[in-house]
C-alpha cells in the first residue's frame, strides 16, 4: 500500500460543498482506504487577488494506485465537479486536487512532480499536513514542523467543523 497526501482547494461555486463532495468521492473510491482529512481552512488566494478566498484541506490515505493513475483519478474528480483548466495560473477554480507526497519518494515526470513543487511555501498545505502528522518528514529529510515554524500564516484560519475527518 502507498501512503499519499493530497491537497484540496476550491474558491468557486460553494467551496465548502466542493471540498465535501471531493472528500466523499475519494472515500467512495475502491482503491482508497483509511482516509483522514484535516480541518478545512480559509486562505487568501495565491496570485491574482481579485478572486474569492479559498477553502483548503489535506487528506492522507492508503492506496494501491500508482502515482500517475492516482493523478488520473484526481483529475477525473475535478472534472466531474466542473473544473476547467485554463491558461491562468492560480486563478479561481471549482476544485483543485494535488498530490503532495507519495510515500517518501521523489517523482519527476512530465505529468507529475512529487513532493509538490510549492509544498514548503504554502501555508494552506503545510499547516493542514502538520495537523495530520506533527512528526512528518519530507523526502529531503526536513521536518514539516521546522518549515511551519518559519512560514507566515498569511491570514490562514481554521473553519468550523464541516466534515467527518476519518473513515
């Protein structure tokens, strides 16, 4: 079994509902087991500021899927929830599902980079991951808590409980 962390984010069309629907789709996937989801967090958008704030979370689960097959499944869930990929980077979206970590490995293919390239700079990823595993180390050997200790929260707020954290 592979242990995977994924980031979830949305800022369009009822973002809380989008994340809850994505969590449900992941929980119902036959190749995903033992899923735990962080609290939901409110965060400011990266890039253009003329868009709504985001709702973010991180999920950890076990899967037999290989990395690029998991990526296919995540993109299918995004599309089912109305995600349209545009040229604009960091623009508004109905749903964004990113593979953050896959086991303790480094992956660099044309389709997939793991650990996720922005993981260490994104408070809306680091703090939810730390909530799930306060002792987590990245493949490079750096403790996630050390990254969190120097990372500004940039207005990151924990939202009231809106989902079942475990399956």
